C-alpha cells in the first residue's frame, strides 16, 4: 500500500473542514498511525455525537477524500479541551498540525470560550514547540500518564487563554 506521502506530491494545498461522523474510519486510520493505542471508529462516532464535541480534518485539495490529520475538541460552557490531535506520520512537517490548531482556536474564539486545555507527552518535542508558538503554557503534569514502547511518560497539561474583545 502506498503511503500518504507517495500520493501527495510536492507541498500540498491544505483545507480544513468540520468533522462529520462519516469521517470516523479515516480518523481511526490516522489515530492508529499517530498513537500507540488508537481509538476505534465507533469511539470517534460516539464522541462526535456528543454535545459540545467538534473538530476539524485537514485534507489535501488534490486528494479530498484522504484525511491527513484531525483535531477533536470539546467545549463546555466557556472552557474547552483538545481531546486528541493526530497527523499521519507520512505528512509530518507539512503544516497540518498548525492549520488544525488555528481552526480550533478560531472556532473557540467565535464561541466566546475563555480557556482551552490539552495534554502532551513530555517527549513530544515537536508538539510542545507548536503549542508554545500558539501561546500555551504548562499548568500541570500527570506523571506516568502515557504508555510508551520505552515504559511510561508524563503528560504535560497546557492551557491557553482565549482573548475576547472587551
């Protein structure tokens, strides 16, 4: 089977679209590639049917059926949480993570959210760099939270305030 990078030539044009429940199989595929314990299509369908849960898929204009990455979030009252964000390893460093986070932050701003939280593996240096550029700050840590092939690693809890006009 060809990898995604072999299907997408050159620097791809990315479009972000709202997630739909029929995206669940593609979400499962990408999540399984990005994480040791991927979520099932049924889990994604269940999450997407819940109140306050929303997300975005990064697709390529020349391959719109293929999800290169996605972000799933939950908004309750004025507080949001990034439930998961995943990018197909074949297309890392193409700007998909940034596009997805920008889409979530725009949505949260329009919904008048006050804060957004997320957790990131202590060893995921690339993701931490992205979140720093997006003004997330570390507010906590969950020791031995993630199971990795090398044992357990901590999750850093990050927060970003969503600035609203006065």
